[in-house]
């Protein structure tokens, strides 16, 4: 019996090593890291690989998502939204960045948009509630985290009001991040009011599911679309800044932008693809409604990524923006755990004389991420990148601005989870006014931060540097 158990153990270990080597779309460092884990910690390594080794959401779900995406109409075929009918991009030095974005979702950069950067999390919630209360046809919501706190309750009550007056409300929330809301009376109240609900990537599957899917792959998007013409995009979940599930890190500091214009239709397609992958309801007719509200405005493009999109999509977008910067590059992110190419791109920005600034939280809600992030500081500082650690709470804003002309805002962090595991949504825009507003917000974060210097990092004890580098080694595994 003992011999049989040992044989079975080694057979399983060998099979997982082969699977790690054959796993598609993983860089060599990831494969090597998993092999080391499986060999050096056989029992723990096998369990870890079964839980975390896959980057798949399951074959049946992948097939359904791919079928939905294949049938989804391209925005350019929507009546009134061809390049000739919507302000074209023209020739700018940012054309190549938009081409990278097009290669991800087949969304053209589209003009005629306006935007308003919300002052803070509370005003963002209030603005969303006002727009929901003014909705005439439909309200579509998809949040990673939706809590039944003050802000979450206000949003749920607004949905109930809209549904009761005949507005079609479709509400989606992630099965893990929003599990408290999904199990609450507020969720049931929305259903009772007539709102349609769906759980994105539901949890509670059988343990055997870990053999073919990774259970912590999540829908990290934050999307609100109203009447096909208004959308919100940014880092904010549907929760109070006090963030009661992790109050000791509060306040959580976010940035949310309200967009109005044809860019909302691209976010609508992202929402519809998520919804139709979970609910047997066809929203293509809604997407194909003609666009008639032609106004002047700036150019923008939705960037939607996830485990069913090519794995390199999000880092390619970040790196393209980094290499495009000529004078200034500013980035805010709560989690900085880059791959080698992104670290090299950020260092290259500093070395070629671009004023490059990275702003991260001083106190991170993940000790693992904090330690891994710190392992990259020395190389960044040596390259001329300035690093600031924000002291006013947990800086959760994910933003990037270049040369005071172009920016990116959304849900994606500069870490491997956002690159390979989570469904994310961002909006890329070329507009000096919006870029200026977001840059000013970034500067306000910087003024509430302390700067990390190369002298300070070099003075860290050997034990701290050893710990940071050792933790960073597990980045490719996770």
C-alpha cells in the first residue's frame, strides 16, 4: 500500500511537471518556477499547482466566451459609428498605440467623447446614482467588489428604483469579490424589483474543478453603462472608501471617470460579452442601435483584457505607452509586480531622460505584493525613475499619463494578475484636458507621499533585500 502510494505520488508529480512545461502562453521563468516548487516541496507543490497552476477558466466556459466574442458585432458596423461618421483620429504620434489597442479587441479609436473626472469616491457614487435615476432605457453594471455598505446600498436602491419604473437593469458582480452582496437581502431586493442579475465566474465548484481551471481567476472589471451613451471607467469598486472588509488600510483612494459619447458603446460590448457568457440572453440588438448623437469630442478606445484574450495584451499596452513617452511619464498603481519586459520599459523611460514617476501605496494590503514590489526599486532608481509612496491611505488608482497629452485609466494594475489572470477594462484617451485633470490628481497623490531614494534602498539590511528578492521569485508562479 505504501509503495503504491509513493508510485502514485511520483506519477502525479511527473504529470504535473509535464503539464507545467506544456502549459501555453507562460514565459520560461514561470515554467522553471513551477518545476522548482513541484520538485522541492512535493506535497505542498502539488496542492499549489492544482489550485494555482492553471490560467484557464475551464474549457466549456472558454468555448462559450469565444463563441460570444465571435458573434459580437464590431463597433464600426453600428449605424452612425463608422470612421467617416465619427470624428476620425487623423495622423498623430499616438497612432501606433491605438493600433496596439485595436489588435486587442478590434475597437477603433473613436472621437466625439467628453469626460469628467470624479472628485472622489463619494462623488463618483453620487454621480452614478444620479445617472441611474435619469436612465430611460437600460442600466448595465458589472463590479468586481460590491459591498452592502453605504455606497453599495445607495447603488442597489437606485437599481431598484430604475427597475420599478420600467428601465431594464442588468446587474453583474464577481462571484468572489462580491460574495457578500450576492448573498445579501439587497441582491434579492434588486431581483424582486425586476432587475436581472448574474454572477460572474461563480465560486463553489467541486474540488475536481481545480484540475482544469484556476479558481481565483476573477472578473476585476468596473463597468457602468447607461442608455448606450454614458459609461464609467476607473479603479473604484462599489464600496465606501472605508472599505469595511479591510478597514485598517482605509481610506481606499480611487479615481473614476464619467465618459459620455460613442466610447460607451465599446464598454457596452465588454459588458455584453460578459453577460452573454453567463446568461442566455442576446444583447447584440442593443449594441446595434444606431448612433445619432454626433458631437465634437476627443478620441478614446476601450481596452478589455482577460484570460480569453491573448495573455500579452495588457503588458503590451502599458509598454507601448512607456516607450511612447518623450518628456514625462506618470504612473499610479497599488500593485507593481512587473514582468521583465515591463520593468525594462520603465527603466528605459528613465534612462532616456523622460521624467518618470511611479506612485504606489506606502502601506499595501498585501505583504507579498509589497515585498515583491520593493525588489524592483533599486533597478528603477538607478535608471532615474522617481518612486513615491503615498501616505494618505491605500492608493488604489490605476492611471498612466504621458507628455500631458494621452492617458490610460481603468481597472488593470501593473502586476501579473492583471496581465494574465483577471478580466480588466481600461480606456485609452488622447485629450489634453482630461490628461491634465488626471495628471493633477497624480500630483496630488505625489504631494501626500514620501520619496524613496536609492540611498535608502541601498541601506536596507541584507535580510530585507533577501526577503524581497525571494518573494519576487514567486511572481511567475502566481
